[in-house]
C-alpha cells in the first residue's frame, strides 16, 4: 500500500508545483469538457482537462494532466466531451470560512480554477464517446420532464431518476438539507438501490441469471448517464461484485463484498480514505449489514412482532442515520433529528415515483395520454415530497450547527454502536456465538 501511495503523492506534488507555476498567469489552451454543467445561483461551473500540450510562458500545461474548475456565465452551455478554446487567468482556489474548499477540490484532482474566461466551443467532441451519447440522451429526457412537470417537481424527478444535480431555490435547498433527504435527489448509492429494486420487479418473469446480467447492464448504463459520479461508481462496483457472485452461483455475502470493494478502491487510490463521500457510503453500508439486524432484534424483543414498514423503512433509515452520525458531526458539525422522520415519510413513495417517471418517458411517443396521466400521478407524489420537506423547514428547530466538535464525542458514539451490534446482532445458534456478550 505504501508503494502504491508513493507515486500518487509524487503526482500530487507535481500537480501542486505545476499549479503554482500557472497561478495568476493568463493562458490559452484547448480543453475537453469532462463534466456536466453544475448550476449555481448566478453562474455555472464545469470541469475541463487540457486536450493538448500547451506552452504557457515558460511552463508546459500537459495534456490530461489535471482538471480545472471553470466558472462560466449562465448562457454558456457547453456539452460534456466538447472541445473548447479557453483564454483566461489561472487562480488557486480559496478556502471558505468554515470549509477547506482547496483540499476538497484537490481530492478531485482539481488544483486551479478560472473565473469567466473567454471560451469558444466548435462542436467537436472528444473524451468517452459512449458517455457523450448517453449524457446527450439524458439531457433530452430531462427536457421532456421539464415540459411535463413544474419546479421543483421536475428537478426532484431528475434527481430521483438520474441523480441529476439541479439548482433548487435557496429556501427549498436548505429545507432538503435540514430534512436529511439530499441523498434521494442527488447522485448517490441510493439511486442504485432504487434501480435494483425497481429493475428486479420489472424483470421478475425472467430466469435469475438473465435477470442478473440485465441488472448489471442497467446499473452501469445509469452510472454513465449520471456522469460517472464517484459515489455511484463505488455503489456500482460493490453491487456488481454481489451480482457476479450470484451469477456464479455463490451466496452473496456482504461481509466479503464490502471489505473487498473498499480494499479495491483504497488500492487504486489510497487518498480515498480521506474522502467524506467514501467514508459515508462505507459506514452506511455497515449500518445496513450489522446495525439494522441488531435494531430489528431489539424491536422484536420489545414488541414481539415486526412489519415490512418497520424492517424496510424505519430500522433501515435509523441504522444508516446512526452509523453516519459520528462522521457528519465531526466533519460538518451538524445534527438533524428530522432525518429519520422525513425518510420514513418519503421513502415509501420514492420507488413508485421512479416507476411513474420512467414509464411516463417510455410511453410519451406511443401513448401520449397515458404518459400524461403517469406524469400527473408522479406530480402528486412529488408535491407530497415537497410538502414534507417544507413542513420540516417551517419547524425551525431540530437542526443544529455545532462548533468545535472534537474527536472524543464521535469516538464514544462509534464505540457505543459497535457494542450495540456485538450484543444484539442475531445469530442462528446462541451456543455458537463467540461475540462478546454483556451479562444481564
């Protein structure tokens, strides 16, 4: 691992040195747009990579050496993969008051930014051809959704189906964050979960192996449509390992696939252990695997029975919320008591909302009237989503921003959760239970 880390650190050092040499220099270079447009209130941003080696003063900007974050005007809409000529001033990102923005971008291999440069795009496309085609197709589908649904319902639908990063009003965006449901309308592993659940039901009539192969193609097609978001790529790899194991006739054991997937990612990029998104996805999965069964065991001991809603929604949401809480407290200094409530109210309708949106798109040309009815039905559910989020926002309490959170509180929480899992995790035969048990 140390041997793997050395070249990465050397590459990072080279990029840092290169960034310093270009800082506050004006330059002109041809670049390939490597990301979709991210909308901001007064401007948009894109990520680009140099398409050719370019001499800027006495330094060479190497082809594909690093990514640049480019702020562009609202009317500029370059497509992913498009080759553009860019002329402007290179700058080093500055940190915000309470956020290390420079390190955040560095984790994404972005060391420099340009603000509102002159940019000319000639329509030529480069990069990953299949990704360009699928993202263009997704943009056409997004336009159809925008025609059939008003805001914020259209943006919510795009987030649920495609993980599309859309610009909400500042008030609604704050309410979504306070309610703890950002994962539903952003590119995350949750999109893959919904896709697998929906796809499994749609393809239930097929033999198991064919169904699993189709699900593999489905999730990776979605991954490319999403713009290869790191969180979705991670979820796709983990899900693919599980699906391949099932295709080969092996019992899917997350106890093996989770550490194997984490090891693969760390082996490829050791710096990923410092990536908050990676940390959250791993501990959330750990919560589903170990804490959820433990909470289910506690529930059954207290109430003697359970239900589908309790098992699939309440305890699942609670387990993910509890296991990610130490990281969110330490990293972001925020706590919301509304996450469990909001997710329990919203998650039961999300799968059907995705179904309605997808079939609304499918039937648009063949049965326009049916498509309209499906979009209207999804609109009702999306308004319900909006209502829940806004009611929580109006409450005005239950969401706290903490200051100067040390490591002690998160560590104590982690120890408590581990002991809870050890003591209450269900085993088939208690006589074979070699876990540490606290005598009662």
